[in-house]
């Protein structure tokens, strides 16, 4: 038996001794472990893609555990990230001048001719390109989606979440025991 197996066996015995409090403690520990795993995932993907962490975290939804459903799940949205998140540079507003917009992907810098950076009336800022010569037919340009990038880092996420779960479960059990004394 490894030390990890011994830790799990000891934690299981402690949880059984706590009785009806165990599901609540387990849910709290699982939720903290899910957030720790999310943080590890966001950092790894940000380092790999060069996207700011806030833009990655926005695409992840954490389904938290409850007393009755002791599971935590991370959902990664499949939407493509706006090109402005990839350090896009160019004239703003272009007024018909300039050579387009350049951006940085993990594979290197790229350029979109005839594109421009603009702020919409709603406050959204993005990289846009006209669909045709008509004045108002524009579309926002987007980069790659995150789900395929996340697949590379699943083992790293699982290791961080598992380590955090054991640590948080120990802490929750110690706190519950101190309340009983």
C-alpha cells in the first residue's frame, strides 16, 4: 500500500466516525478541490496559449458538489475566443488606414489585412472585418476554441484536484472533530 492509500483509508475511517456530518464535509472539500483544479488548469492553458487568465476562466463553469450529489465537474465552453484576446494590435479606429490587425497565437504572429479594432456601442471591444463593401455588414474575428487545448492538461488538473481534495478533507475533518470536543 502506498502512503496515498493509507491516507484515504484513515480519512474514510474518520468520515465514518463523523456520521451524518460526513456528506457536508465531503461536499465542501470536493468544491475546494474543484476550484484548485480549475486554477491549475487556467494557469497551464494561459501559459500555453498566451491568453490572459481572465479570458480562460470565463469559459469554464464549475458544477459544485452538494450533500446529496458528491461530485464536482468542470465544463469547458466550446466557443471560440475573440481575436482581441490574442494581443491584437492595429489602428483603432482605422478609418480606412492601416495594414490590418496583427495578433499573437502560440504558433506565432499573424495578420488579417483589412481588419480593424473597434468598440461597439455596447462597450464590447473586438477585431472586425467587413463581409462585403456595404457599410454595416461586419463580423467579429475569433481565434481557436479552448476545449482541444484543455485536453492536453487533464492529467495536470486531476493531480492538482486530487492533492487538494486530500488536504481539504483532512482540514474539514480536523475542524469537525474540534467542534465536537
